[in-house]
C-alpha cells in the first residue's frame, strides 16, 4: 500500500497550485488546524466544507474484556474526537 503525502509534499503541492509561497501556505494551514482544534473544543464540531467535520463526542462507560486473561473489566466514560467524511468527498474518492 502506498504511503500518503508528507506535510512538506502537501505544502509544496499547495504552493504550486495557488502560486503562494510555501511559508504562506504553511502559516495558513497552521491557522486552519488551530481554528479547528479551538472550535471543536468549544462548540463540539468543526466543518471543513467538501471534506468532512471533526466532532467531539462523549463515549459512555461500558463493560469490556481483557483479551489476554478473558477477565471482564469496566471501561470508563471518556470524550473522543471523531472525523466524519462528507458525502461529497466519498463520492469524489470512491
């Protein structure tokens, strides 16, 4: 299976496509990522139109099993972050 693009490769490709410098593209991407983290933490979701959305979700406590011993254990409740892919992205990729 092929590896994905590295951050440097993404920045180079975006810089070539947009005509901006790699430094400007890197600053923009860092700003978008920072905004995504901040908004997901504050409001519980962040949408990237055409790509998908980050969602903060509370996972309930549940019973699980230790695979090594077979012993039943209680898994505590916790908050997780999920990414839901937009239908447009699925249609374009698949």
